[in-house]
């Protein structure tokens, strides 16, 4: 152990002896950290609430998209049906 490390340890042990072993409190630093975390959670919840308010939960149907989806679905069904009807086609 280096001389500076042993010197630091002696200072820390004297500070530890001054602290009452039966009464340990988080102190001002603990309060500041807790308050900062509480403010961060509050800000995040407020932001989430604002963004959730912008979400539109109702789905609108577009007739042109629905029609094109129907035609592409019927085209893929006929193509897959003819592929399985071919003799010698491997299945699975």
C-alpha cells in the first residue's frame, strides 16, 4: 500500500469513528438525489401523458387501400394454389 493511500485510510477511519454507529442518516446529499429522481420521474410522466394524448386510437379505413389489398390477396392465393397443383412439386 502506498503512503498516500495509507494516509487517506487513516483520515477516513478517524471520520468513521466520529460517526455514531447507532444513528446513520442519508443526509443532504441523499435528499438532493431523491429530489432529483422525483423531479425526473414527474417530468417523464408529464411527457408520456402529453404524447399519449396525441395518439389516435381509432383506425380509419381507406377504400382505395382496402381494394388494392383484396386484389393482391386473391392474386397470391391463385399463385400458391397452382404451385401446389403442379405434378412433381415438393411440399414442406
